[in-house]
């Protein structure tokens, strides 16, 4: 293999699975006990495979660490992108009078005319779970707009 790993610049030849020895294949397929020379060969092969396995485990560990570093870096970039998009959101540039009109349309009709005709809406401007309180909890700018407009209350 002539390709190199982009992260560690090593040739990934260790990633090639070893071929099973023909003698191992023969012995595994029957119940014949291995000879002394087979045992020595198997022991040597097993030691070699255990060494290669440790090398792979070491590489997996290094790659996991590299992946963790890259993931952290990616998350930082994603956070910066989200911050920039939040700053550039069109809602941030609406003039206060436009915000006021939007807020006004979100409040149920609750005028003196409604009260005079016995049409009392269930809107409670002192309920912190309803507008205008909910608007005031979005950000300090919205809170300032809401508090300056008595018609919302």
C-alpha cells in the first residue's frame, strides 16, 4: 500500500488483516493434536499477532485522542458560527417602534371599549407567564422596550 494516513503520516499497512496460515487452517478444521514443531510455530505466530494487536490498540488509542481533539475544535468553530449568526439575525436590527407594534399585536384585545360592553378578555398583564412579561424576559433591549410602553400593560 502506498497511501499514507493524513493524520499520522504513516503507511496503514498494519490495517491489512493477516492471512490465516494454511497449517492453522488445517489444524482448526480437524481434531488432530499439533506436533511439537506445530506448537512452536503456533506460539511464535501467536506472539507475533499479540504484538500486532498491541500496536493496533495503540494506534486506535492515538486515533481516538486525535478524534477527540478534532471534535473539540469542530465544536468550537460551530459555536463561533452560531454566535455570529445570532449577532447578524435580522431581529436584532428592528427599530424599537417596530418591536412595539409586534408586541402590541401579540397582546389580546383588552381595551376600555371591551370592558364597557362587558367583554372582559381573560388576559392578565400581571401574569408572568404571559405577554408582556415573556417579551421582557428575552433580552435587556426587549425589556426596556416593554417597560417604556404602558399600553402593553
